[in-house]
C-alpha cells in the first residue's frame, strides 16, 4: 500500500546546490565591486587633495561618489553618473603634465646631460657639493668623462632612512682607473618642498637622475641625515654594466625635453632600475621585494647576484659601511676606503 507524503513535504521547494552557489558568487562579486568602488573614491579624494584644488574638492568628490553608490543599486542613471564621475577624475589626473620650469631646490636645480664620443662618455652637471650640513653647502657642478672600455662593474648602495621595510637604492659604476660614478633616481623637489611617502604615490614630484660623486650622494646621507649604508658588489659583467650605464644616459638626455613623474610604486629608485634592465633584456622575474626593497639584498643573495660565499647575515653585516663612510667623508679616496673590507665582487657563471 502506497503511503502519501505529507503535504508540507510535497510543497517544499528543491534547493539546487548550483543555485545556492550562484547566489553566493553573486554576493561576493557585489561585495568585491563595492570594495573596489570605495577604494577608487578614497584614491580620488586623495588625488584631488594632493594634486588638485584641495580638500574642498576631495570632500565634494567623496560625498557625491558615495551618494551615487547608494543610488546605484536601484537606478541605472546613478550608475552611469558614477562611472562618468570616475572617468572624469582619471581624465583630469592623467592630464597633469610634469614640468622642468619650477623653482627647484639647489641640489636638483640642474639637469645632468651626457655626450658619447667614440668610446668616451661624458656627463655635465655632475654633483660634487661641499656640504657643511644637509642644507648648507657650496654648490659644485662638474663635467666628468669616462672610458667605457674601462667599466669594471656596478655596485649597489642601500640607504636606510628609517622607513620600515624601505630603503633608497643607488647604483654606482666602477672603472678600471679606480673612479666611481653614482646615479640616484629620486624626486626633484621644489623650494620649500619636502618628501612625503604618501605624496610619492601621486603626481607631486618630477623624476630626477642625480649624477654625482659617491661622497656627495652617500656621504651626505650618513654624515648629515643619520642614515645607515650598505654596499654590495654585483655580479653584473662589464659589458652589461656598460649597457646599463648607456641606458641611464639615454634616459637622462630625454628628461630636459620629456620630463617624467616620479611614482613611489611604479617609478621609484628601485623599480626604475628594473625598467632599465628590462629595456636591455636582462631583467629577472618580478618579486615583491622590489617594492619592499629593504629586503632587496636578500633577493639578490637568493639569485646569486651578490657574494654568496658567506651566510646572508654575515654578508649583510660585512656590507654595512656606515662607520667607514663617516670616517672617510673628507678623504680624497672615499670610494676606495668604503670598499676596502667588502667581500669581493662575485663572478657570474657563464
């Protein structure tokens, strides 16, 4: 005899796992879209505050954007208006053009330039200031010429200025005659302007290549700014080091007519170096430590780009040349003295 199912069981809807999963995915997509929209509004408000008219424009943009987001769930017109608002923001931001005609701080007031004649590369406006303090100095801009056939290799300075996980990187080329040429990729600041890590993510600072004597670039950082300094000899072969220097020279020569923005994420002291190596076809795979560059020496050690005959902790300790740089600041052989006790340059396996 067939038993009749209870009426309430016959009426209960069948809940498909696929339908339930689809609802979850839709909910997650909506939540993710909302998070992205809020991040865009936050970024836009900061951009208007830092690069634009100021806080009043930032507040107006944020309030209008939030209002449109609330209405966007039910009204198509609100979605269109929100998209137009954001599109207008990005159109304005990307229209901001870098310039070379601002009133610059004295230490970045001149743009360097290069001249290649046969195998000889000359740089004008090489900085070699006589510092009495960080802001009190006698400017000295020089012209220096280098024999490209004499490139021995390239070294890396890591300057720890106190930001957690972040350092400033400087490359320095070594030549067979014992000379060194340092180039620091940094912000070009105006008079009365100081560096802000937050502002560095926006269109606030122009990009600057400081071509300088090592004592100028790194000596002033240790003696007058209290920064710690580590120096690593890289395994870059002479021919690659020479090509990298020429790549730098080409970019330096474009900046007078084609200025560029510095950006703390995409065009900073470390990521711009990678752009140069990518241009030459020798860049290694991307790694997060290129952004958290306080650990870039760890990355180089793992890749064998620095001396690996010592444990990494010992190499890092041996590469700290802060005290040597302080002691040798006024010495004519500054570059030789800060390298005297360094582990030797590694040789890349062929």
